C-alpha cells in the first residue's frame, strides 16, 4: 500500500512551490490602438510577436477608429496602455481626470486637408459659398489642425463654421472617406491613412500638417500612472518594443506597409474598425505612401508638447493650460 502512495505523493509535491520562491505570475495588461498607420509600431510588434517575446501578457488588444474614442476607453479599468494621438491624450488627462503619462512618441505629423480639385484650388477657397467641408468631432487632432489652418491662412471663421447652408460635417475618418466616395463632401481634414485613401478617390492633398504646424507631434504611447507605480518594468518593456518596431519600420518601409495593411484587414476590437475593414480596402500601396508622409520616431520634445497644450487651451478644448511635465514621463525613453 505504501508503494502505491509514492507516485501520487511525488506528483503532489511537484505542484507545491519551494518556500521563498513563489510561482511567478505574469501581469496582464489591456492595450488599445488607433485603427490607423499612426499606430504602425504596435501593429508591427503584434505581428512579429515582440510583445510576447518581452513577456507582455496582453489580455485585451482593441482597435478604435478615432483617437477620441480610444482616449475614452482609457477611463475603463481594462485598458492601461494606448497608442493614441497626442491631442486626445491631453484631452482625457485635462478634462477626463484620467491619470495617464506619455512615455514615448510614435510619429510626427500624419494629418492633412484633401479637396476636390475641380472646386478648390487654394486653401482660401474653403470660404466659398456652397463648399461642403468635413472634419472629425470637436477636440480631435484634425479638428485642431483645421483651427491651426484657419489661423495660418487668416480664414474667416464665420464663413467656415457659422454658415447654416453648409455646416461642417462632423464624422469619423472612415465615414468622411465614404462621404467623399459618394460625392457628399468637397473637402475634408483627415488623419493618415484616411487622407491618402481620399487621394485614391480623386481628391488632392492640398496641405499636410507639416505646412501649418512644424514639428507637430502626432501620436504617443500612453500608460496609466498605476502601471508605472506598480510595474515600471512593464512600461520599460513597452517603450523598448516600441523603439525596436519604430527602427524596423524605418529600415523596412515596404514590408512594414504590407504588415500594417494585413493587420488592419483583420482588425478586431471596436466594431467600427471591423466594419471599416470590410467596406474600404486598405492596400499596402496606399499605406506605403501614407506612412511616407510621417516621421516615425519615439522621441518627444517637451516644448512641442507644451505648445500643443497651450494651443488647445486657447481654443477652449481644455479648461486651462498646464505644464507638459505633468503628463510626460521620459525616464523610460532615456533608459538604455
């Protein structure tokens, strides 16, 4: 009888961790990304398995068609990490009270104004009667770019915003592209890759963010403060993977465009993202041209972030300006 008990006892002992050496638990994190090539480094890292190689356990990996929707998702407990445009990140911090930190950049620029070349030859033509202009909702990155364009070209805000015969059409980027496709719009402020997709439909890229906003910070890597407090090693791994993927994108632009296109066509998470993938073909050729309009870099300039905060405050989109140091934590970028 004693011999029969030996094997079960050995198996039982094998399941008991040695005293002082508890079995390690992999901390799980929820991540959200933009359904745009702004988040190319996240899509590349997912495809290459680099998150897993670093031991990062992603329990959620959701795509959102707008940065504003993604920023709202940060308020939920299951999302601790986001690749999102800088301006929505500032909004959710300043207005939503969500304790987040920006720990790295992902790209500069990435926004533009596309127009029907038969109706609009120059930016000032946006003031003309009968011009139907589209943009994302107020407070979004391209909405802020629209205001920056109005300032830069001394456009008449009343003619742009207050003409009841042609109000600015507020839609998500993919719906703006669909509206262009069906002839409902004459011009639209769009983020990439949607701006380049509008070109494929016959529109002209009249200006890009580089034309009116030198050094404009596009998207950033944002994490919850509690993740920094409780698991700084995870944040460091996220920054390291982002840097690795960004370097790889710059070294392999054609392959990067193919991978991101494939990832988007099979996007999950936000139902809008899945629906868009079914309605609009996002090809590697379009993404190659779109991604070439951005500067992929994890670097961040605190002065550029501060100027962005101040400008958003001047528009009334946040209650008041604040120090960029309150939302930035560049220690992980500086670590080698």
